[in-house]
C-alpha cells in the first residue's frame, strides 16, 4: 500500500458505531468518509475507494441490496459487512454476494484496522494484474509455466494451484479459465479464508435444510 493512503467508506446508521469505526481507521492513517445510509454512500462512491465497511441493517436500502449494487457498479472496491446479527445465514449470504469479510458488533478496533488493511490489499491485485498483462491482446507469460497452464486449460477435471501469497495463483486461474472451453461461463472467485471454517464445506458443496441456524 506504499505511496497511497487507503480510502474507506463507513456506512452505518448508528452514529456511535459509525464514528467509533471511522476514528479507529483515521488513527491508523486511512482516509475515511462516513455515511448514515447506503444512498448517501452510493452517491459519493467512486472507483478510487478501496474498502466499504457496510452495516447489514440500514434504513431504506439494506446492506445486502447495497452490496449487490457495489459488486455490479464498483467491483474493485472490497466490501466488509458489519452487523450485530449472529445468524449463520446472514454470514453465508454476505459472502455469497461478494463481501470479503463479515464482522460482528461490537467490533474490536484492532480487528477493524487489520481486516480493512487486508481488504485494501486485495484491491491492488486485479489492477496490477490488468496493467502487467492482459490475456486479451497483449503478450501474457507467467514465468516459464505457460505451457503447463495451457495443458491445464485443456483438462475437464478440477485444477489445484499451489503457491505462496503474491505468486500469481489467481492470475494463473484466470488464464486457465480464459483459455479453456468453459471461457464463456462465469469464473467465480471464492475467498475461503473469509469463511468461518464450519461454513466452508457448506458454501462449496451445499447443505441440508436445518443443518445450521438459518439453513433452508
């Protein structure tokens, strides 16, 4: 994040919660703008905002509705849901709709700062990937493994990509998808690290009705 301060929108109708979170992030050196409702935030939203901290229960436009709009209009901005709800279905729904994380109130100051920084780091990867190499038009080479990627793209079975953080796993996955017979279908990234461990299997493979609170 060197060279650019993190830009954050905080959206919560509770003035105490909103102010507390905003001040925590400002004290951590971030540029923070806070709003009491989703409408005000969406009116001011630009593609330069790194992270939105979004309350689940808001007047008028609800949190999940705002999250859907953010994913359509500002897909690069990372959304972290915040809520007092402990319902598993709320957590699962938020992740399914594209939230990068879910924080329960009352929110710890250090956790808010840490989660926001991690979310902001995710913003840079797609931008840097698209600048470094476009798989449509310009030459794209991922080290010396392009031939391996091509072989993987020709497979009809699942492909497992292993590597340290920052080594280009998501970029390799995108390349494989775009060069496969399934490139007309949607590629859906899923951040398993943002899912509670007990929900990861349910998110990936589904669940039986009544398996947990809120499961339909």
